[in-house]
C-alpha cells in the first residue's frame, strides 16, 4: 500500500512543480514585456502559485498519514 | 588557471567524504539507525505542542521553564507543568492523578498506569485541557508585542509629529503597502476601511509568529492546525457576515448563465465557500510544517554523517534554507492576507451593469 501512495504523491508534486514553473516563467515574460505592470503581475503570480501549492501539500499529507 | 584545480580538489573531497560516510554507515549500521529514529522522534516532538517551555537539553537535564496546567475534571485543577517532570512522573492535584502520554494529559492512578486499546490509543479519561501550553504562551507573547508596537505607533501619531518615532517608522511602509496594494485593489475604495483592522492584525500576527518559529526557541505556533483553523474560520465568518445580496446571488443563482446551469453551479459555488477557508488553513499549516521538517532534517544530517564535510554541507544548507524560510514567513502572511482581502472583496462587491451582459 505504501509504494502506490508515494508514487502518486511524486506525480502530483511533479505536476505542481511544472505548474508553478510555468506560472513563474510566464510572469517573467510578462514583466519583460511590460515592466510597468510588475506589481500587478507579481500579485497575480503569487495568488496562482499559492493555489497550486495547496494541492501539492495535500498530496504530501496524504503520504504522511 | 587555478579554478579547475580547486574544482577537482573539491570534487575529490566530496567523493572521498561520500565513501568515508558509506564505510562508516556499514560499520555502525545499528548505531546510525538509532540516530535516525532519534532524529525522527525529535522532529515529531518539536512539531507537537507541549506543556512546558523547553529550550534545550544539557547532559540529559531539561533547560526551560514550566507553564501552568489548567484542567477541568469535575472541578478546576491548576498546577505547574513541572509537576510532570517532563512526563516522567505522575502529578497529583486535589486527590486526582494526572500523567502525560504523548504530550496529552490523562487521568490515571497513583502508579501512573495507562491502558491502551488495539490502536495504541489510551482508554484513560482525558480531562478538558485549558492549559497555557507553549503555543498559547507564544500567542500571548506575540499579542503583547503587537500591542506594544502598534500602541507606541498610534501614540506617536497622536502627538502630531507626522512621522512615527521608533518601531513605527519601520512599520509604517508595511501598513501602507497592505492598505494600498492588498486592501484597496481587492476590496475597493468604498468598503476597504472596515476590513483594514482584521487584515493588518492577521498579517502581522502570522508574520511575527512565523519569524519566532525560525529562532532557536523552538516555537511552532502556525505548525498547529488548530491555530490556522481558527484564523481561517475568522476569515470565513467575516466573509459570510459582511456579504451583500449580490454575493449570495452569485452563489445560488448565478446571473448570465442558462437556468439548468444555475442548478449545477449552485452546489459547486456553495461548496467553494467552504473550500476557500479550508485551503487557507491547509496552506499556512503545511508550508510552515514542511519548512520546519526540512530544516530539522538537514540539521539532523550532521549527526548522521559525523564528519567535517557532511557537517559543513548541513550547515550551509541550513543557512540557505533559513534565508528561504525568512522569505516564506513573510510570503505566507502576505498570501493569507491577500486571499482574505480577495474573499472580502467578493463578499462586498456590488452588482456591475456591464456584468449582466456577459
């Protein structure tokens, strides 16, 4: 029972990492295009990253219990 | 060209250290397993709330101070946690005997017997525990600290000198940032004022508590899911009770979509109102807990490697991680405040006419 759980959590964490990576990369590109909108882009980036991050932690806790 | 040589020497030492530690592990496998379980139990112990404020251990004796234990067990029982002697003895109070089992108080007999069921849970009676535990103590300390900081700041404003003196000069830009970049854009010019006190309180509380968690005091207030649960419940209650009719209409009867879709959307939106504070709770708790576990595991590597290269690696990683955790401490406070402001904003938002055409 342990191994499928761990592999599943690993897959979720890979997905979360790719998601947050894409958000960060896109935010970088957006800031490069429009440096004057940096504040707004950062805010939106942090919110989106925080929402995705929650899923990753949920997966980690599924393994921990 | 000195650089390649340095790299080569460094690589050699790293590989050498790896072999050395592998050999060491082979020779003393049993001992290193002991250390691993000890580190694990130490981390678990750190993540739990405790009844006394234990700073560190020196030659097997605990250095710290006791905190009051307040129990309701058919009458009030108040005594100091030093009576437990760190869980080693039975405390007696008004004819009842109490003992600690995994940092929880249970009623027991004079001998301190604990009976366990099949799942290793004690069957002893657990009295209602209102103790000033380590977490409660730290919350009180942070509350007093914040009262002092913001009290002196408001006094400084009242004296009419314009710029605040002392600690207020450091806090003023942060408060302005929360007002201008978190509250006003998310809640709107019209309604933001009545939410400012909550947003500021929750931001500074989470931030200061997280920063205390990084000190060697071993405080872990936001590692406790009960505390993040309470913070999330506050956000949920404020959102629900300040909600205007447009908010409820967007939940139960979403405008601008066909009628069958409205029926589908209503339960999803209703569930969403509970998921939002739930994710607030999990996010803060999990971020800080994960940070503490990783930090203590990296420091624990020092005791597993037991050579200078492993120790310096562990020290370096712990240093880098501490800087990251400083960022995370502020970031989690920011995210909590930001999302709370977002939810308040959706609660007080008024109906826009252009939205009706969507």
